[in-house]
């Protein structure tokens, strides 16, 4: 009888532990561990391999749990990291995914703006950048990045020297007044 009770208690314990284990929470814990590992480096140098692993882990989480409340933010982190690793096309794919699947996410306007930024500054496709900036202004005219989009459109294709010259001219005109 004691053997039966011990066996039953063991089975109940295993079932309870299995029920408490949540794959979503396990994946979030794995993400947190990778983030801690990547961002705890005292040299302040980014380990590209770890960063790419983290991006893939972010995307895999959202693939598995697209309806998790944190999925849009996790995907945004993946896009931001890809952008900062000069992986413009990968970042655009991720930002597009946010725009399409999470239109009510608070950073969706920023995703659209960043797409324009990537096309302009990383990929050198000024026509596409202009189209995206204009779309951004049309959809989000009151967004905090609206001024930046307007300035970007005005300055598309200008060299740093041209921008400096224009700035100096504006400063001279201001002094003359």
C-alpha cells in the first residue's frame, strides 16, 4: 500500500511540475538570459554572433507565440538590433511584420519611420525612402517623428557639405535680420 501511495505521489508531483512549466515563460527566460549575457559585457563591444542569436530567438518567440502581449515589443527589439548591426534588409522585414501584424502597437509609427531611415541611410534607395517618409506623414502627421520625416525629405540626397553650407547660409540670414 505504501508503495502505491509513493508511486501515486510521484506521478502527481511530475504532473504538477509539468503543468507549472509554461513554454512561453521558458522562452521569455531564455530571451532574458541571452539579453543579460549580451549586454553585460564590460568591454561594451557587441558580440555579433550573440546578437544574431538573440535576434533569431526574438523572432522564434513571436513565431511561436504571436498573440503574446509582449510579442510586438520583442519583435521591435529584434528589428532595432538588426538595424544597429547594419542588417537593413532584415530590420525592414521585421518592421514590416510589426506594421502588418500589430497595427495598434505604440511603436508601429516608429517602425515605418525607421524603414524610411534604413532605405535612406543604409541602402541608399532615396526614392523608396521618400515614399516611406511621405506615407509616414500621411498616416501619422502628429507623431513625434513627423518633423524628422519632413526634414529627411527636404534633405534627401544632400551631402554633409551641402547641409553645412545651407545651415551656414541660414545662420547668416538670421544674423542679418
